[in-house]
C-alpha cells in the first residue's frame, strides 16, 4: 500500500513538474482546495457573519481554483515535449495494454487520474452549488457592485420589505425567469467591469417578471377592503418649525372576492374589468389613451380633444395596468427633500427646538452637489455659518444640539441622494399618489374623456376623504383621541 501511494505521488509530481504552467496550476489547486473546502463548510454552517465572506469564497477563491485547474490541465496535456505527445496516441495505449509489464502501470495512471478527477469534481460541484445560492443572497445583490446597487440597497434597508431577499421580487422561483436573470446578471457584471452601466439606472426597469405573481405571493389585494386612516406629519419652514398633520381616509378597497364587488382603489386589480393604456414616453407618464374592458363592453378614454379623438395611428406602447402602475416604488423609496427632513424631525433625529431648522436645512440640502463629500461639507458649513450669524447664542450655548441637527440633515441627504449614480432629489417618480401631476393623475386628471363624455374622475373624494390638510393638531384627530379616552374611562 505504502509503495502504491509513493508511486502515485511520484507520478503526480513528475507529471506536474514537466512544465512551469502545470507547476503553478498544481500549487494553486493543492493550496486552494483545502482552504476552499473549509470556507464552504464555514459558509454553509453560517459561522462567519461578514457580508464580504461569500464574495471572497465565490468570486475570488473559487475562480482562482478553477484557473489553477485549467493551468494544470493545459500544462499536463498540451504544452509537453514532442516525445510525450505519443503518450496519448492510440498506438501508445495499445502498446501499453498489450505489454504485460506495462499494464499495471497504466492501470495506476488511470486510477490516479480518476481519484483526482472525482475529488476535484466533488469540490467544484459543492462550490458551484453553494455559490449559486450565494448569488441569490441579498449580500451579493446589494454589496458586490457597491456603487451601482448602493442606492437600491440603501433604500431597501429602511423599507417595509427589508427582510425579503432581492431575488424574491427580482427573480422568483420559476426557472424561466431564473435563467433570464442569470444571463442578464452576467451581462451586468460586464457592464460594471467596463463601466458602461447607465447612471442612474432608468425607470421603469424591464427585467421584472410578471409583477402580479411576485407581489401576490404575499399580498392579496382582491381581499383588502374598507378604508384606512393615513396620517402624515409635516413641518412648516417657519421659526418654530410648526408641526402640522394631514389626515386622509384612504379608500383601499378590494379587487372583489367571493362574490363581493370590486371597489375603491384596488378596483383596478380585478380581472373582471382589466384596464389598458397607451403611453408615449419612456417613463410611462404621458398617457394618451385608457380603455376599460368590462365583459363585452369597452370604454375608451382619450386625452386628445374631441376633434382629433381616437387617432389610432398615434405612436405609443400598450400596457395592461398592474400593481406597478401605482406601487412602482414599494421598496426603493426615495423621499423628496421635504419628506426626508420631516421624517428626521418627527423622529427627533433633527431637534425641533432649533429655530428655522426646517427652512435652513432645506436650503442647504437641495442644491446639486458633485459628490457626497462636497455635500456633507457644505451642509455642515452652511448650517454652522447661518446659526453663527443669526443665533450666536445657540451656537455658544449648546453646541451638541446643532451638531446633532447637522448629522441628521446629512443622514437625510445620504439616504436619498447618490451623486456618483446621478441620483438627485426626485430622480425617481413614485406613482402611488399624485405628486406633480404624475401617478394617479396620469389618468385621473379629468382630461381623459370617453366618446359619450364620461371622464376618469379627479374628484378629490373618489380616492380619499381629506379629513385635515396641513393643520396643527387637527380637530378630527383630537376627537378620535377624546373618544378613545372617554371609552377607556369606567
Ligand atoms: C418588494 C420587492 C422588491 C425587493 C425586495 C427588491 N426590489 Fe429592487 N425593485 C423592485 C421594483 C418593483 C423595482 C422597479 C421600479 C420601477 O421599474 O419603477 C425595482 C428596481 C430596482 C433597481 C433599479 C433601480 C431603481 O431604483 O428603480 C435596482 C438596481 C434594484 N431594484 C435592486 C435591488 C436590490 C439590490 C435589492 C435587494 C437589496 C432589491 N432590489 C430588492 C422591487 C423589489
Ligand atoms: C415575500 C413576501 C412579500 C412580497 C413578495 C412582497 N411583499 Fe409587500 N410586504 C410584505 C410584508 C411582510 C409587509 C409588511 C411589512 C411591515 O408591516 O412592516 C409588506 C408591506 C407592503 C406594503 C405596505 C407598506 C407600508 O408602508 O405599510 C405595500 C404597499 C406592499 N408591501 C406592496 C408590495 C408590492 C407592490 C410587492 C410586489 C412588487 C410586494 N409588496 C411584494 C411582504 C411581501
Ligand atoms: C390603482 C393603483 C393601485 C393598484 C393597481 C394597486 N394598488 Fe395597492 N395600494 C394603492 C394605494 C393608493 C394604497 C394605499 C396608499 C399607500 O399604500 O400609500 C395601496 C395599498 C396597498 C397595500 C397596503 C394595504 C394596507 O391595508 O395597508 C398593499 C399590501 C398593496 N396595496 C398591494 C398591492 C398589490 C400586490 C397590487 C397588485 C396586485 C396592488 N396593490 C395594486 C394603489 C394601488
Ligand atoms: C392607467 C390609468 C389609471 C391610473 C394610473 C389610475 N387609474 Fe384609477 N381608474 C382608471 C379607470 C379607467 C377607472 C374607471 C373610470 C370609470 O369607470 O369612470 C378608474 C377608477 C378608479 C376608482 C373608482 C373605482 C370604483 O369603485 O369604481 C378609484 C378609487 C381609482 N381609480 C383610484 C386610483 C388611484 C388611487 C390611483 C393611483 C394610485 C389610480 N386610480 C391610478 C384608470 C387609472
Ligand atoms: C385617483 C385618486 C386620487 C384623486 C382623484 C386625488 N387623490 Fe390625493 N392622494 C391619492 C393618493 C393615493 C394619495 C396618497 C399618496 C401616499 O400614500 O403618499 C394622495 C395624497 C394626497 C394628499 C397628501 C399628500 C402628502 O403626502 O402630504 C393630499 C393633500 C391630497 N392627496 C389632496 C388631494 C386633492 C386636493 C385632490 C383633488 C384635487 C386629490 N387629492 C385627488 C389619490 C388621489
């Protein structure tokens, strides 16, 4: 037995040491194989809690191991001396097999390469399998191409979906989309390597699989019903940063279920009366025509004035309405400067007691900056200078208060603006409401008219009741509180 293994090692060494290439390949594979095996086991057991660990294993060590293997194979089989080539000709093998003495030797050769091949195959299979799962992980998607995915990852992390992996929305389980995603993923890696990717990544993205399948794995809007109270906290740009509230009773509605009629906002979701529309720009904001298919009946609403109505030759792309026409930003929510600051003020990250902080913060946060560093510096300097000049007492009395405010304003900036990807305030439009006439108002603008004069409604009460709009302590909320306290008293 000892003799056999000594022979194996001798043969292996002699084979490998014939060329520099194969020596290099041999060293690489034999050093990397045990390291890779240990790392993969650690990764499977989840021992190492560092998001870059997977990157090290599957995008550095793994490919290096494969490179070593390739060098080894090239070295052993291809770049050999002329006389050795004979080793692989048919005559040579025939000679080996017919000469009795040689037969045992060739058998050992075969055994050796079999063991080597099998163990390599095992390792490669293991690494590819776990590596495949790694490419499905949030760490891979969010961190590998740090700059490209930075904005998507940052916004994802403080969204309601931050516990759902990227692939659950972007790829899903069906093999058809999986293959598509891996191909487009490989293409994207090249785009990153050669720095040809678009900045910002244009909206809407085209690679999402049918969105209803995706969202409806967890949500069932046909079952939503009733109205829901939405309260929005805002701060006015005055000396006291006055806290005001907007209260909306949102008609969430449902797509109809078990004989119930579809109604309210999620009426659009029902398959009984699909809504189609034709848009003429890339952002899908310019809606030329909308039609509603209700059984046999079809109602067409057209934006054009009555005389040029229904010019069907007009260019455009047709789309069936789905969740994305309202929830296009379910996870990558980029706030406006106003909203971002209000959020920091309501949570106390920016102290409200500093006079004019909303107004001054807005002033320093909204200009266009070329880089994050520049932005952070100018925000800090801008605020310090203004408060030094106008509220010197504040700067002298309590330095920490102003420092806290500056840090909060910088945070609001960094969570929503990404200069290196050309993402500024309001780069991405959210369709959920009707900011700047977009979103719902793409169709509900009162200008889409059917042939018999019916319009898609823009009556303020059709989607929500406005219970209060930017009011300090609105009556309706006080009333609700009083009623609640009253009921709790014995
Ligand atoms: C709840 C589902 C969901 C999850 C989870 C999710 N995304 Fe998205 N993502 C979307 C949707 C929907 C869009 C399309 C927006 C559009 O086309 O207007 C999108 C768009 C993007 C874009 C294009 C840029 C943009 O903001 O429109 C990138 C990049 C992206 N996602 C990366 C990620 C990464 C990385 C993760 C995980 C860290 C992730 N996504 C998790 C739903 C999701
Ligand atoms: C894997 C399950 C899952 C998938 C897929 C998913 N969601 Fe969600 N979604 C959730 C959970 C869980 C919550 C509740 C989070 C919470 O309340 O903190 C949620 C919350 C929401 C909310 C309420 C957000 C809020 O501010 O209260 C909306 C709207 C929403 N999802 C839309 C979508 C859309 C649109 C899609 C498809 C692009 C989608 N979701 C895909 C699980 C999912
Ligand atoms: C016509 C626009 C529209 C369509 C289409 C639409 N939604 Fe909504 N959805 C809304 C609005 C508006 C709200 C409430 C406001 C908000 O969430 O900011 C809402 C709320 C929700 C909520 C939170 C419900 C709650 O009770 O808090 C979920 C989850 C949701 N939608 C999922 C979906 C899914 C999944 C689809 C696709 C099958 C879909 N929606 C289609 C407009 C729409
Ligand atoms: C692509 C066009 C389009 C968009 C975008 C759109 N809608 Fe509609 N919506 C329609 C059409 C068409 C009708 C049916 C009008 C009719 O029957 O008069 C409708 C009807 C409604 C209704 C009445 C449903 C009922 O019970 O009869 C509500 C509420 C509504 N939409 C809310 C919204 C909200 C909220 C948004 C944005 C989040 C939105 N819609 C975005 C096309 C659209
Ligand atoms: C087609 C449906 C629809 C119509 C019509 C509509 N709204 Fe809205 N509106 C919405 C939705 C959806 C939101 C919630 C967006 C969100 O979740 O942030 C909203 C939000 C608002 C807000 C709160 C904005 C904020 O974030 O502070 C105000 C104020 C408002 N609407 C006023 C109006 C007024 C005034 C009208 C009439 C001219 C009107 N809306 C018509 C759907 C509609």
